[in-house]
């Protein structure tokens, strides 16, 4: 499992759109598996779960992205990639997870 956390400034909607279009346009095997949006009392939260094929690991990896903003404050991002290992009892070959997060770093 690989994780990326950032505090971002800018429009919540523009950041979310940039992430969605960047991930989906960054790999022919990328898919948006699920999404969820919440808002209450001026706070917003968006969760996106992407998946793509990892040639390096010969498997599929997922990327969960959560954006949160309270009022007009900064946008908080938490992204966690998972699924890049083929071992049964321990993690090996996590290249796919890191590569998925690297794509998100480029987008940001």
C-alpha cells in the first residue's frame, strides 16, 4: 500500500475534475470503479476509486482518492493505492501502486 497526502489551494470542483480526467486519460486500462459525494454545513467530501492494469506487476491496482474541504478553507487530499502485490502472506512488487500514485503527483 502506498499513500499520498496533500493540502491544496484552489477550487474543489476544478481539483476534482482535474484528478478524474487526468487519471482516466493517463492509462487505457484506467476505470472509475465507484464514487461518492457528501456535503453538509459548508463542508464537502468526494471519494473516487480508480483501477488500472499494472504491466509491471501483471495485475490490477486500485487508487482511492478522497478530497475534503470545510467552507472556503484548503482542500485536503488523501490518496491510497493498493493491490499491487502477488504474494500470499507479505507484500512484494509494489511498483504498480507507486506508479499509480506517481501519475496523481503529475496531475497535482
